[in-house]
C-alpha cells in the first residue's frame, strides 16, 4: 500500500513545491509572461525550461529500463495524431490559463498558499471536467 501511495505523493509534493518556489501559483506572474508587449516577465520560461530538461532526461533513460520503479509497466501515450478534440482542448486550456493565470497544477498548489482565490479556480476546473464527462458520456 505504501509503495503505491508514497511515490505519487512525494512527486506531487515536489511538483507543487517547485511551482510555488517558481512563482507559478501567482496568476499575475503567469499573465506577465503572456504580456509580450507590456511588462513581460520571463520567469515562466525558466520554469518550463527546467521541466523540459527533466523530461528530456527521463525520455533518454526510459527506453533503457525494463520496467518503472514503482509500477508493473510504463503508461506512455500511444497516439500521435492531432485531432479536433485535442486542438480544441488545448485552445480552451490556453484561453483559461491566460484569463485565470492558473492551470491545474499551480491551481491545486495555490490552494495551500491562497485557498480562497484558488478554490474558485479549482471548483470551476472540476466543474468543467465534469461537464466534459457528461457531454462525452464517459
């Protein structure tokens, strides 16, 4: 039981702490990154760059591994096509991110720092997820 719960709990805690440390739980910082012709804030580019480096290393090591450390098999995406659903979802995600200044990871992490304002975002996000499930019949 601990072997199944501890790794995701530790990685989620590390992820949330990194987002908080990088300032990504502050919607103004995210909006500042998107304001290319105003008071541009490059912080998000550095946070994204750090994430890209970590994933590049992970993608290099994964093929050499027979199995993941804490699971029976790897859960990797097996689809590569761009579908209207994917493009529409990405567009909605981007619009919501620009308007709210938060996306799911920082939104949940912000619950610890600014619970009242982050809760509004998280409730709206969960309602949107539920609406998609209702519409798609999942």
